């Protein structure tokens, strides 16, 4: 649903995509607007999540606090220009090869989905959800999907979404036994080169503040645009 220029999306209970996007950035947010959004999620049995940009109207923070929301996650939103002859600051591992997954190869579709899910499974209880989402993403060709292989063995995945000349880097996952081999660096290099060929002039990605992912991205020319906050309202069973 759309409310006050923002989108509220339900992608299943527990999905990181079940939240609002852009709340307070385009239009003022009133209590009535938040009532509508909360009803949207309540009808589906979900808690309410808002990912809030610091560019949102500052009155929104007070409104969320008054309604019992709690901040529960910080994310650094990062960017870098993409030159036509884009290059990274680090040497790539020659043993790692990255390839773009074709839209008509079901074997590769499953390999990409399983590899990504295995990496996420080691980070928490996201494996099954990521596997289902990954299968749908690659099967439908929703975004270009990239696979990194070490000596012919799949160890890491990455994806790319392009809108209005901006390349959003996402889907980064490496299986535990394949880490610290340079797989994500190789995937970053391949995706930036692909984006440059598609005419993109800006890349963006997200990382946890102070994380290894953020530090690695900064080494490759990414800078922090802003830090966004995810807010949660836990709905009681009686609600």
C-alpha cells in the first residue's frame, strides 16, 4: 500500500522486506497516516517496521517515540561514483572467477540460491527465507545475479539492481568455508564493471556501521551518505 508518499510492504512474517520505505521523505506524516500503516500490518499478523532516513521530516521521530516505537537497527548507506574504466584498489584473487547467471539455466539458478542461502544460514535464522527469495529472484530474472567460484567451486553470490543510472549492490553472501579468499571483492569488481557498461554513474550499497563489510567498501572508494534507523512496534496479541 502507499501512504504519504511511502510504501508499506508485506513480504511474509519475519522477512526483512516487511516494512515501510520512504516514510517522511516525500510528505508529512500524521497520526492518521501511521494508523493506516499499522492497520495494514496488524491485519497480516505482523509487527510494524519503518526504515527511516535522516532526510525524513524530524517530526516523524517524535511521533514514532510517542506511539511506542523503538529503534532496533542501524545501517550505513554508502555510495561511490562509477567511471567507465572502473577499477578497484586491491588485487583480485586469480583463482576466483565470477560469472553472470543466465535466466534460462535452472541448474545455475538453484546453485546460486543454495550458495547464497548457505552463507546467510551461518549468520542467523535467515537461510530458509533467503533460499525462497533467491530462487524467485533468479528464476524471474528480477535482477542480474552473479556467482563467484573458487577453483570451479561456488562460494559466493551477489546481485545488482539498476534504476535511473544508480546501481544498487545487494545479495552479498559467502559460504563459511569460502571466506577470506577475496570472493566479495571479485563480485564487487564484476558488478561495478557490469553497471558501467549499462551506463550507470553511481553505485550504492548498505552495511552495518563499523562492520568489516563497511570497511572493505570504504577501501574500494565507497563513502557514507547517511545512516538510517529501523524502528519497530511490537503488536501485542490482543491488538
